[in-house]
């Protein structure tokens, strides 16, 4: 009878070891954020109103000696001075093929699903007295690990083209 109790424990332990997919990677140290730009994406016209969405763009560079695989990104947008999330964006940045050592990703863009709408022209919207600035905090996740912060930036008051 004791042997039967040990077998499930051994099976669980083996599954845990084989599901890791390799050595642990501290994703916040393995990837360097480069070429960062921020601004307000011109999302066109929605319901007759001009729409601007806060956006951050960048590349990720692998600064380790090993390939980095399976990385997801999560961007949290907030209005400056407020603690609640205003909008967000989720994206896969690196797939199972991996990012080789020293290599950089193509340009990645994370854009909030929420933004500003107005009948005014987009450039005027950014100058409106009730316009509130935003910032973004970007997190990365490798495999099944916890989310790790990659950086935080203020969104520049500039219209980004499509």
C-alpha cells in the first residue's frame, strides 16, 4: 500500500521537472529594452469622433549567452496621478523559435484599447485644457514565470501616424 502512495508523488515530480522547458531565465535581466518611442496613435474615426490611443513602441534585445523563448508582454496604461489602470495591451513578443543571443526583436508596439475621442482635430486634442497625460508600465513573462517589470515611460504628447 505505501508504494501506491509514492507513485503519484513521483509522477507529479517528474511532470514538474519536464514542464520547466529548460533553465530558469530572469527575463528582466535577459532582455534589454531599446529604441523606445511613445505617443498617441491615430486610430482614425470612431462613431464620428477622432480617436487617439496611448502607445509605446520598442525592441527587445537578448543580452544573455542563450536563446530566449516564449516571452509575453503586458502593458498597463494609467493617467498620470491616478492609480487605477486606464487601459492595457497584451502581446506575444518571442515565440518558441526563440531570440538568439545578441539579437533584437522586430519593432513591437503596445497600444491601449482606451484613449481619447473628440470632434476636434487630433493635434488640437493634445492641447485641450482637459487632456490628461498618460504613462505606461511594461511587464514581461517568460513561460510560466511571474510577470517582471521591463520599464515605465510617460506617453509623449505627439500624434503617431498609422
